[in-house]
C-alpha cells in the first residue's frame, strides 16, 4: 500500500511513518518542517518521500496528494495528522487572527486532505482516511478553548464524510489521543528528551494505566485502521 501522512516530520506522525515503512508501506510525508521531514525520509530510505507542505493552503495539499499518486501510482491511506496547540489564553483575550490560524491548521487541513483524495479513492473503490482528533474534543478542561473546539469539529466532519464515502468503499476514522509524549504535550517544537521525560512524570497520574501514551502507541492504532481487517 501507499500512504500520505501529514505532520510526519515529528511526534505521532514520524512514529507512524516509521511503523508503516516497517510493515512494507510506501509513504509520502507532508510537513512544513523541511529539515526534520527530509531527515526522516533519508533515515527510512527509498520507500519514503518528503514534500514541503503547509496543510492550511489548498494548493499545497492538492500538490501533496497529486505528487504521492504520481510517485506510487495509487494512494491507499491518508493520515491527516498535522497540528499544533493553537490559540492560548482566556476567551476575552483571544484574537480573531489566532482563531483563524487555529482552525486553518487543525480543521481546514483535515477538510483539504479529505477533499483532495476523495475522488481518487472513490474511483478506486477503496481507501482509508484517518484523522487526528483529541480527547480534548470529548472532555473539557484538558486543552485551550479553540484546540478543543477544532478537534470536536474534526470528529464530526469525519463522521459526515464517512457517511458520504462509505458506499464507495472508503473508510474514515478518527483517533483521539490523550496525553502523548510529544513536543505538543510539552508546548515546545524543539522539546528535548529531558522535556519529554518531565512531561511523562507530570502527566502520568492523570492516565488510568499510570503512564502517558507514546507516539508508537498511536502508530499502532493508525496501522490497524489503515489495514483492510479494520
């Protein structure tokens, strides 16, 4: 199979790229972080391509999907995973500009990822689209206002698109991570191993199993949803 993974340069995305390649999948990474994206592609070899992509820009996403189809012949799986923490602070101090940016990166990117692969997958009669939601979309108090609202939108949009595309053999699912040891949890794009270890310690008491999630945990779930057996 062949996959497109956005936000594949780090965190959950990078772990999923590595897991997919280990299972024999060919992967195209879309990410704004050129240095990290190219490093992941170089590390994992010829079955990985990197395409610089701003997922909030329609032309970038359209070109990402077209490039992957050209490179691999088909795209079987799309993991719309790119994201960030979004606007912070009290609602009264949140700017419209920060609102727009948050929804552009967290919601419009998912919309564009599905829009620009739907025809390809429906014409083939099969495909798996997986979107990254969040526990923050379900329970209040874990994340900033707009991050929570955006992820709730991702869940509902995924449900409605699943209803549209299901008759064509295309599945749409959402994974909803809780506390995962990634730079997003720390709030630092360049989080160090020490930063991640501190977050693991701090958040472990909030998780029923006594530890935070690891990127590889999410990669396993995405792999399952990408497979025909799911």
